[in-house]
């Protein structure tokens, strides 16, 4: 039995429509590590940047961080060992029954991601802490937390696991997942691989779930 840590975040929105600033993809990204030293280094960087008044006290968030901050965060990520798994869902190909509401689609995304990830990456009896970044949406956090927990219970039966659902600002390793998800989103949405290339050597799976699908539902 060995000890592992998994941190998860997502990129993209829950709008199922074309245009109107809706994302084309919903991307679920997890980072796996056996040491959380990268989090300690990010905390150190956070303190130094706060002292220079270059960031606030909310932690790192790739979407809103300035490029000079992103550069320093990605430099730290490059110095640490962790592995990235991503499931890419092109939302227009999602059957309507998978998206009657936001938590249901979120649950489907987690199921598609975890049903292969957990059996392939972890051995029977491994001790795994699985931390997902809490979503702050109009539908409320409880429904998303329940969806996440139900999927992990179903797909991680062979593990000794604990699940937590926290705001990303509370854990620097969740901010690692945020940065990786953002880099993946830039690649898939904009064909911009500048940030993705900085973490590409850590990507162990990048699964376009509906890559063979032809039908677009909107």
C-alpha cells in the first residue's frame, strides 16, 4: 500500500449553447503526486509576491493572475514531479440526457474521468486523498459535492480513500490543478500551446471523450 494525493479542477463553463462567451469544451483535470512539496514552494512564492504587492491574499488563480505571476508559478511546477490526467468533453456532443442540470453533467464528467483513472493509476488498498476544487455556482455547492463523492465511491472501491471538496484558495496544490486545467483549456479552446508546453511532459493522459462523435446537439 502506498500513499497518494490527487487534486482536481475543471475548465470551461456549463453553458450548452454556441457563442455568448460559452466554452466549447468542459475539461476535467487531475494532478497526482506522492509528495506535496510543490504546494510548499507555491506558498513561499505567494508570500514573496504578497510582500511586493504583486498579488492579493487569495492565492494563485491562473485566469486572473498577471503573466509575470504565471511565469513564476509555471517555473515552480516545472521543478516538481507530478502527473496530469485530463478528460476533454466537447459540450455540443453531449446527449441532452447527460446535461439536464449542472450537477448532473458534472457527475457524468467525473464518472468518465474516474472510471478509468482510479483503476489504472492506483493499486488495491492504496491510500488516496482526492481533493476537488469546490464550484461556486448558482446551483449551490452541495449538489456538486454529492455528485463528486458518489462517483468516487463507485469507481474507487478498491482504494482506501478520502474525498474533500475545498475552495482552491485554501490549498496550493489545488492551485496546481487550476494552472494545469487553464493550460489545457488554452490549448483546446484557442490552439494556444504556450503554457501547455511547459507542463506537457507531465501529461500522462489527455482523453477526448467524444472524439469520434459526429452529432452536434446545438
